[in-house]
C-alpha cells in the first residue's frame, strides 16, 4: 500500500486511489507507518525504483521473525529394483531466494534492497542475502522394490516494515511517498541448520517399476 504526504494542503480532501487514504501533517510523528491523501499514485515498483535517485530513501523495520519453510523435494528420486535393501546416493542443490510481498524482483544491486538490508541488519543483528544455495550428497537406504527421495524444510527469516522516500521536486504531486506493509523473506544465514532434511520412501507402483526397473 502506498501513501503520499502533502507539503502544503490548506484544504484537505480525500481521494481514494490505489490504496491511498488519510493525510498526515508535515512534521508529524513517524513512529508508525503514516497515511495521507493522493490525487494520483505511482506504482510500488516506481517508488522502489526511485530509491536509486530520490533525495533520500529509508526503510523502517517493524518486526522480525524466523520460521521453517514448506517441505519440498530436493534432488532426484532413487529407485531400488533389487531384491534386497540397497544404498543410493542422492546429490542435491537447493537455492533459496529472497522475495517480497509487493512482487518486485530483488537483486543485490537494487538500491531499495540495499536500504532494506542495512536497516534490518542494524535493527535486528541478522545477516541477509538475496540468494543462498546449499549443495549436498546424502546416502540413503532404500528397501527392495521401493523408491526413495529427500525432502527439505529450509530455515528462513522474515522482516516487515515501511519505506519513506523523499524527493527534491514533486513526484506525482508530492515530496514524500511511503510504501507501507512491505515484507521480505529469505534464507536464515544465522541459523542454517534450523530447517530439516528428511529421507522418505514408498513402495514403487507397477508403472514406476515398469519405467525404472
């Protein structure tokens, strides 16, 4: 959700557009994410891109948490067509990219991401990266006539907050714009083992046996 702050607005009127609602007087406290009027609004992408050339661009963190991402298969499925339990090596590589709630792609060179990264690391003392890749080889025991695979739940982190962007000249009619309710998630570099890697197996179906044995 985006919000703009008028520098001069003796007669205030509400114009709901792309989520813009209520006004905030210049100099008002910014302890919480502000709200204001807007006659027309830039897109979220335009505002975040403007971080690279605006007079100032700040991110104000509001919360931080860690969690385990959803389980997903890593590596290929192995099939044991033998008559006894056999060991199989499964090589896998898994990349966890940082994403956000506004649908704007994140790159290490993006100014809005640099601002976010520095602010979150300073506020919560947690390292952040745009992308992290783990590569491993695991040996698993697969019973006769079974298939086996590896599932992973990745250690992740999340931080929320809002952007405050100042312009030297009016941008879409205003000197200050906000991007509220911003959230990014990514790999938890500080506790990479907080996730899990599990071995799974199941009896092959007739179709699987015909295809792989």
